[in-house]
């Protein structure tokens, strides 16, 4: 990672009007590709990332240190060297072979003009470039080679299609809602809280979980479309209209079932009838008085 000072300097340079980066891409415009271009990638690999366009920088203290060359007359500055463009190698080299170079040969180093670093420059032997070019050509390694393609990883997915949900556990507009179920117990209708947890599209039935952790399947009397919109206080029937239900809470996106077993309708006796309100306190004048 770069230091804060280097980052600020880099961003300041990219703010130059000559820089093609838009302001919202100052941080990632140099390192990310936003559009796939197969031809450009192939052209880069085939025509530019080749051995003839390569440059090998070898840094080692075995070539000496900066203090070893103080007071000596260095060779020509590197600014006089031609640019390393395709099919163009620097001809101002120090002679000899790069493979057999030795500091003891007495060849004077060149000087990098910006930082004053001493270096030697040699052209890569044509035989070595030819050998690298052959090795860079696409080919399958022979059977005697220790280089082999890795085995196929069976855990890497290759198909990314979204499979449909199983019919016994699929989507439904009333799934994960909180309900009040009007169930007849004896001769009395009772509203019991429940939550829908599972839907079976084959039988058009919903699994309801009640407050006492009892679970029961109920068959809807109508078929709901997947795009149907429901709201709080929506009413319907199940089990051939034997049980009436009313939605008391809707699930939020990304969350599971709404387990809301209590609301302001807990005292409902039947549809449209609620428990009478508590009467106001009686005035003190209605209390018995002591006679003197």
C-alpha cells in the first residue's frame, strides 16, 4: 500500500485536465477494467507481452555499491539511450554478453540522470530471445515434464442458473405473515395467533405454526397468484371455509417469518365484535354515606 503522501500526490496528478480519468474514478481508474474487451486482451498478450519486448533488471550488491564509484568518470547518461520501443533495443550498451558480464572487466557504468544511479546496459542475446520465444508459444508439456495441469476441482460451480423452488416448499404471497385464525372450539369461536412457515404448491396448502408450537397444514379455498399483493387486515378462508384468517403483520424483505402472537385484537370474540371497554369509575356521590 502506498503512503498517504504518495496517494495524495497521485490523485493530484490525475486531476490534471490532460488526464482522461473522470473525477469518480480517481481511486480505481488505474487498476480496474470496467468493460470486457477480448480482442484488446488477446492483442496485448500476443503482440506486446513477448520476449522481444522484455527487459530484465538485475539488482545485486555483487556489482558494487554507490560508494565504489564516487570520483570515477561514469559513462554516458542514460537519457541519450533510445526508448525501449517494439523492435528497438538500446544500442548504447556496454558491450559484451549480458550472461558473462563481470564488474572486473573494467567497463565504465552509465548514470541514470534522475537519481544518479550507476548501471550497465547489455542487449539480450538473440539466441536467448529465440529460446524464450519458443517456450512462450502455447503448447502442452510432454509426459516427461514435471509440469502438469491441476486436476479439475469438482467444487467450483459451472452452472449459475437459478433453479425453481421445490413444490413442497415454494413462494406464496402469504408466506411468513402473521395471522389470527378464527377456529371453532366447542361451540365458541376463538381467534388464535399463528405464523405461516411453509407452502406446498401441489396441494395449495400452508403450514401454520401456532403460539403453543403446534403446527398444522391448512388448505386455501382459493389459488393466489405469485404477484398478488396483500396487506394488513386482509381476510380469507381455509379448509372449505371452516377457518377464517386475518393478516396481522407482514414480513419485511430479507427476513424470515413474523412471529407476532399478540395485537390489539386479542379480545376479538368473532368478526366485528370486540370485548367491551372498561366502564369509567363511579363518582363518589354514589358511595354510601355514614349517618351521624
